[in-house]
C-alpha cells in the first residue's frame, strides 16, 4: 500500500515574483487571517455588559493571566507582556489546529500538497525562536539598562578591578567571566530548544496522522486527531510560557546588582 510521508522541507507551490511560496506559508497566512478576523470580531462585539461569548473569552483570559502572574510575579509585568506572548500562543495554536482540518495534506496544487501545518517548517519555528530570544534581550536592555544587561554575559569590569584585590578576587572574577560565557551559550541553546521542540512534536504528529490515514482509512485516525488537538494546545502553551519566562528573566535585574544597590 502506498502512502505519502511528509518531507522535512516544505513544498514550493508557487512564486510571488522571485519569492517562493511554500505550503507552510499558505497555512501560516491562513492562521494570521483567522487570528486577525477573530480579533476584530471580538473587539467589535465587546460590551460593558458581556454576553455569553464575551464571558467565555474573559473567563479564559482570567485563567491565562493567572498562569502568567505565576511566571512574572506581578500583574503589571503580565499586562506588559500579554500582547506579545498571547499573540505567539494563539498563532501557534491556530497553526497547529489547521494541520488537522480536512484538506490539509490532501489537496494537490501543481503536483504538490497546497496546505501543510505551518509549524512543521523548521524555518518558521527557528525564526519564531530567534525573535522570542532577541525580543527578551531588547526588553532587558530597555528595562535594566545597557551595562547591567551586558554584565549578565561579559564580566570584564569586575575582572579588571579584581587585580587590585589579590589572587582570590582574580580567581573569582575569572569564574564569573566563564559563567558569562556559559550564559551566552545558553542563549543559543534557547533558540535550538524552542525551535526543535515545536517543529519535532508537530512534524511527528503529521507523520503519524499520514500513516494512520493511509493504513486505516478515516475512522481509526480520529482518536489521533483528538490527541493532536491536545498536543497543539500543549505545544503552543509551552512555547508561549517559555517566551514569557525569558522576558521576565531578562527584565529583572541580576541578583548581584540588587545586592550592590542594597549595600549602597
């Protein structure tokens, strides 16, 4: 029995000028348009006296804010990061769920499948991971200051000052420099972790559904589709919460800076 196993690389289904358009890009833009339409609809229908639908969204938002507060520590920071992290969560969620909509992975266009889950494209997940980590650093620079933020990774000034305090101080400063270098490596690891985790889980689900659909028809894969709905929520939540954690950490002054401030 022949069946289609998705390739790691997305298929190019057309071109906009010289720009190739892949099937994952098509799904990504559909997710963006659905997200935009829902946002406009909710904002237009919002009332001071909420109806049932608005009550549902407000209830969901309160639950979301509670989880955010556990990471940020206070509601002010939660509201500061909510637009960014919320957009990331819902975009990934819609992208994942669109992957199990009938037509995805079955409609042919120019010899290629027209639709494919956007998050099965490593280019997209890597770009989102780089953006999340880069934004956490930009927020950190704006919140704690340039020198304090850079001091998380480069401990050159304490090293220079340590030469006047003796060998023990120099040794301690060298350890801090090495720790800073490890922190730089950890920032690169964040990008790999975010991008590969999301890509790997969604791609594995796509392969599983493709194989089960080919081997067992329509009814047997149904439980796996329900499982993919849950996986879509979990993966969107993990990516969003990790992004929120990175933002919270980078916008909090390092512990040694707080200790210096209290000593003064």
